[in-house]
C-alpha cells in the first residue's frame, strides 16, 4: 500500500464530504462547490505522481482537450439548457467508467474473480448511463422528439437484456479468456440504455436525469472496486445516494412510482384522455383587467411553471414583481418541486433573473398562505395547480401534491391556450369565478402588465 | 473474498448512508446545483482514466484510457464551473427593510 497516496485520497474524500455538506445552504454552497473542486485537484495530482504512470503524453492531450471542452460548455450553456447539460455530463462520466474498466481488462486479462466481477458491473452500469444520458440529452435538446417512443414487450425485453447480461457476466468472470463475452455485455448495455430512456416522455425527464445521476455515481464506485481505490468508492457512493434521493423526491412530487415513470409511457397520447367532456367556456380577460387586479392586491403569490421559461419571460416577471413590491405589495414565489425540467430548475432560472432566493418558497412553506392571499398569479403552469389532484379520484393526477391556488381570494392565469396539461386532465381552476384567464404569450402579456402597472 | 474487497464493501455501504444523510438536508432551492456539483464529483473516474492512459504500454488500453480522460475531464471541469456559475446567481434580498413580507 502506498501510504502517502492513500492518505491524500482520504483527504480528497473529506473535501468531497464537506463540499456536499456546504452545498446544503445557499450561503455556503459556493464554498462547497469549491471544496469539491479542491478535493478533485488533490486526487488528480496524487494520481499523476503514482509510480504506475510512465508516459504522460496521452494524459496531457486528454486533459487539455477535456478542460477546453468543459470550460466552453460551462461558460456558454443557457440556464434553460441545464438539464441537458447535466445529462450530457452524466453520460460522459458513465462512459469514462466503462472505458477505464474495459482498459483494465485489456491490460490485465488474468485478474482475480472479484476484480472481473467489478469490471463487468462497471462496464454495464457505465454503458447504460452513457447511452441513456445521450438519449435524455437528445430529447431535452430537441434533437429527438420528446414524446415517448413505445415498443411492445418493453418490460420483458429490458428484463431479458438484464438477465442475459448478468449471465454473460458470470460466464466471463469464470473464464476471462472469453473476451467476446465482455464485449457482448458492453453492446447489450449500450442498447439497454437506449431502450430504457426512449419510452420516457419529456416532462418525466427530472426523474430520469436524477436516476442517471445516481447511475453515474454507482459506475464510478464500481470502477473503484476494479482499481481498489477508495476515493472512487466513496465519492461514487455519495453521488449514487444523492441521485437516488433526488429520484425519490421527484417521484413523490409527481405522485408516481419509479416503475410507472420508467414503463408507463405517460404523455404518449395526444390530447386529453377524457375528450368527451362537455365543452365549457372560460371568460377571457384582458391584461388591463389583470393589471387592475394586481394593483389593488395587498399580497401576491407568483406560481411560475415551465411555460414561463419556454417564453423566456423570467426577467420581465421580475420587473413586474419589483414594481408591485415598490407599491407596497407583498410578493412571493411558490415553487412546485417539479416546476422546470430537473430538480430545482425553476429556482436557478429565477435566480438568473435576479430574483432574490429568499422570495422563492417551497410548496410546504407557502401552501397554507394561499387562503390569506389576494392574488395568485399562475404563469405557464397547469398540472401543479389542478385541484383535480385533490378531489377527482379517477384522475391521473389524483394524489399529486399541488399548490393551493384555488384557495387564494382570486387567481390570474397567464396561459398560451386552454390545452390540458401533461397529464391530459382538464383544469377546474380555469373555470372558477374567481379565476381570470389571460391568454397569449407569457412574455408579451407580462411586458404589457409591466407597462400598465408602471403608469 | 479477500480482506481488501471486504474492506472496500464496508466503505461503500457506509459512504452511501453518509450520502443519504448529507443530501437529505439540501433544500429544493439548491437541487440543480447539487446535481451538477455531485455530478462533477462523480467525474472522480478521472483518477482511473489517468492511470489507464499513462501506463505507457501503448495499444488499445492506452487509447481507451485517453478517451476516458477526455470524457472525465469534461465531466469534472464542466461540472464544477457550471455549478459555480449557477451558485453565483443566487442572491439574498438586500432590501431587508422593504415590504417583501418575508418572515
């Protein structure tokens, strides 16, 4: 055992743990991220001084290309595109794990059986993460259609693929001379990554990204087993746990099981499931009506949905909120856990528009305040404010936690059209007497409102 | 099962529990930076990639290792930088005397 290196890796692990701890509060989060980076730098330096490294030519080439690409991506990515960026980074991490494990087999084909098992697992998990993340990236980026692509016997096929891979993996570990067995595992795992993500709809991506995040951590941990390197095992396990927790939070916020997200193909039907509902009319209000209502309000809660981000209207919204605050109105934001395309996405989008984070409140913090609020301003959100989730037992939304907009004294809903949300469920809130529907592009309407409130 | 492997499994299991404890305390406000930051940490595979790329025997394993170095470096550098960029945007309301009504 190389004592100084082992000790340095331990210090790096401590930096990662402290980094994650500091990421838990907005005041210390930036320092936490820096701690993570310091831990990583330390681990890299220690590795480079390892006696096993003889030739650094290829290392330098790799580091230079990787750093340049990393810097460019991080500097230029739009905040709305964060989900696909994280998906891409997940995929690259998984791909690296696969490559390292495969290279280790090529270098030492006669490894002991426990190392061979780790190699199989690392190749498998890494490859699923790699192609799964690339598909998630393509769907979010719009390179691929976001709608679920369904195929028959989905569960059975995927289950079969996993079974076959494990069988091949065991055979390989018993007889590592059969190199094609590992190659087959690799190819099957690459295919499985594609097959598991194509049936998942665009709006379910927060769950998928969280899950892939977890996989990329597990892939790193299994690579740690391959190389008997504890810093990989520790950080891989930390990230694996982090992804799992976020996955479960997202599932709870949508009131769906993980199996339902992965296999149900929700969002594949076009149009509402209950198309026979009676055509009802809503009263269309003008931005002038909405402005009058906002001006007379003492308290306003803003409910931003993904439609706000699509319309790129965060900055205008912030401007409107500022005018209201200057008038003495109490303004707060209510953020549903699944607002946006990844966990916490809406908070980042609003922070980018300079909304102070202490005005951004979680569902549980603000839900009881709606009944004492004059106006709930809903922008580009639908399912997360649909009262059917509380009352209508046969609704696909039933049981999903929602924001209590219907309990506010009045509501203003800015929406593109009356189309039902992702779940295909008509929203009762839009037909209520106290609700003011203002149709149109969110950015145009908000710009209009700013002008009106300013006067 | 070797002693070293047993030891590694112990560390793995304990680290998972530690991860659950740490992450459960992160508020939803910070879930996106948490994800991109932890994502960068999972780029620790870079350590393995460096060894694979630097062993100097030439051949396929070095080439695979070099690609792994590129992938993992993008993961690490891109992940930490974009997390820092995001966290730099989170600001507290300075006008504490204003009537924003935050408790």
